[in-house]
C-alpha cells in the first residue's frame, strides 16, 4: 500500500502543471482516484469573492480523470483527453480544499469513459461534476 | 436629443480602452498565475498563453496539460463576455480608464457549464484563443472558443460554454 501511494505521488509530481496547482493524491486504486487541491490565493478567479477560478477546478478534474484511466486495473500506459464537460453547480467556498473523485466506469480498446465529482468541506453539495472521454494508449 | 459629444483624439480613446482592459485582466489572480495576456484590435480580443514549463501535463511528449488548455479557453470566454458588457459603459465615458478601480467594473459572468474538445495535443509553444459570443441575453450567454498554436486554421482545442450574466446596477 505504501509503495502504491509512493507511485501515485510520483505520478502527480511528474506533471508540472498538477504540481504548480498544489495537487495531492489522496487515494488511487481500482480505476478510482481522489485528488485534493488546497486553496491558494493564486487560484482565485473572482477577487471580490475569493472564489477559486473554474479553470483551476477543470485542471483538477482533468488530472483526476486522466489518473483514473491510468490506474489499475485499466492501467493504460498513457492517456490524453478527447473531451471533457464540466458543470459548475456552485461556487467553492473560499479557503477550503477542493477534492475531486473520478471513476473510470468503462474502457474499450481505444476509449475510456470517466465521471468525476468535485467537493469542498460540504461533501453533500458537490461544487462541480465532470464527464469525459480519454484515449487508451499502450494497450495494443 | 442629447448634444453630440466632442470628438476625442484617437490616443485618448485607445488609452482608455487599454487601461480598462488591463484593469479587467490584472484583477484576476488565476489569469496572472497562468500568464495569460490579451491583445486588442478595436473590440476584438485575442488571448495569448505564453509557454512555460508549469503548463506541461505530459512530460514525455511533452504536451500542455488538458487542464491548462481548459482553463485558458474558459478565461478567454469569460473575459470576452465581460469585455462586451464593459464596452458600452466605456464608450459612453461612464467608465473612466484613468481611475480603473476593479470595484468599478461589473461582476464577472459565472460559468454554468464548459465543454472542451481536444483536437490535437498542445505543443510546448505559445497558444492563442479567440471567443465568439453566439448568444448573449439578459440572463444567459452561449460562447464558443477556438484555440490554436502555430497555424490559425489548425485548432488544437475548441470549447463551448454557457454563462450566467451578472445582474446590472448594483
């Protein structure tokens, strides 16, 4: 388990953009991945409210979905986003860490289908939902 | 009928437009973090995302992070919408470029949903984007964004988003 976690952390650390946004792997197994992104001043999209920019939430969702495609048992060597749709349900509460949970629920020889939810401290009211399709590579 | 306003020198007009644009963009920390700049031709905006290592998502290729691309296109859509809203106030002189306090600018539109279509992997080079407002009503707007790198005709990503318009007169 410790090994797995180290590998997961290395995965995020290898992505400069994920590192720049302060993302951390919470859990990573069985096609399900959870990533956290602590609140930071440079992520703010509306200075008057201090709410995190939707783009930062998109980046977290995209990373989380991509990681879900690459994690065992799907375990594709590499992946790229084909399409990602995000619905912003409400503004994330300023100061709170955002946690995304992605699930890769179907994989064909060439396409992976993923769903994700982003939450802050109020876990009963998601901040955003995402659905995406990703390429499946290195699985020939 | 109101009296015709005196014709302003072109430099005064340009300075006001550029000052308001700068105030609009500089006020958003996340835009500064990504390093996005805006170029203006009249009311047309082009967003520029200068390449930097922090934007990489796949170090092996290397390729830009899909999330960085999504954020770039969303920023372009929101700012283009906001610019349209501000333009009218600015041209009437109601918004003065000289003292562009961010508090004087209208609230930003809110993203309802945003769908990104990744057409090619983003190269480790500068990226550009332009948004087209397909519909902008009192409450909702629908915006399409095109992103490209070396060739204007070869898009690397495009997106469509829906936005909730800010309520006027605070």
